[in-house]
C-alpha cells in the first residue's frame, strides 16, 4: 500500500538537504549569487592578478583598497626584478620574465613604471641604496667617537658592497644602464646627506680638520664608490676588500683634527 508523505515530512527533508531556491547557488565555496558583483573598490587594477588561493574553494579575501592593491603590485614587481637582476644582470633578464615572476601582466608593469624595465631597475637600485645607507648609519651610530664612527661607517659600506646583489645591481649594471649622472644621483640621494652630517659632527668635535663638510662629503663618497668598484671587479675580492678598507682608514687619518 503506497503511503504519501505528509507536508511536514517534505519540509524536514528539504531542511536536511538545504536544496537551494530556484536561481540561487549553494553556500559551499562562498560563491556569490548570480547577478551579484564585488563591492566598489575591490576590483583589481587593470593588469593585476588576484592573490593566489582566492579561487572558489578559498575563503573570501578581505576587502583591499586601490592603494593597497597598487602597493602590493609595486612590491611584487620590485621583488621579482631585484632577484632576477641580481642573478642574471639587467641585460640578461627579459621584461616578460619579470612580470611572470611577479604574477602580473605587462600592462601592470607599465602602469606602475612608465619607463618599463629601465624605470623598474632604477627603483630597485634606489631601494638597495636606501637599505645600504641604513646599514651604514646603524653601524656608525653605535660608536661614540665621531672619527671612529666614520671609519666604522666606511667599513660597513664596503662590507655591504661586497655582497653579490649590491655589486651586480649598484656597481656593475647601475652606471651602464642609467648613465653616470643618473646613477650618481640615485646612489647619493641617501648617502651624501648622511656622510655630510657625520663629517660635520666630527669637525665640530675637533676630530677632523675644520673644512667645508659638503665638499669633503663629495670627495669621500667618490672615493668609497671607487673602492667598492675595485672590490667588485677584483679576482681576489677578500684581499681587495682588506686593502681598500686600510686605504680608506689612512685617508681619514690624514684628515684628523688637532685635538687628536
């Protein structure tokens, strides 16, 4: 004998299976209902790609502003370019390799760096220069004597320039890719002011001969850059580094003030 299910039984079965209403989609995976669009401001910039793992099976991403998206894209391009330039040099890296490694399109590269690969290279060089200057400053401020701080800072700079990344990007590719004047400006934007302040402090303390600090800063930064390039191109870099360090110390010895 056939038994027809009562209305309440049908309701219970529907609740257990959570059959979606007509036109809707299942809750699993967090897929939006048909016709829904992301909130304004959450659409990625043209040429950018969404974060890995943000597909249908991933948890919905937190909303990001346009500014945050731009920063993330710029950071990805800088990181990819920096690694590739250090590994294979500027000439050995194609633009397409950079955008593929960064996970963005070629259009995104030109959106953020209008001059393309060369502008991106300059940004990488400036980034490394700022980090190197920070490293030098941290080493120098730990020394109370102004003259000794100059020696320690100079050695910290030479040590930083002994790394392959700094040698390849700042010292080898930098002048040839950007031209001497642009390279010099990019390289000294951070370092020149720091060195001038350190020299002025040593002069004021009587630890250096009284002289114009800015002129001396230009001379010394040129000497340090040249010393770093000698180390970068030497067959025996360890020996060259030791020789340049001693030479810079002798140079600063000749500038000692009468109070020493």
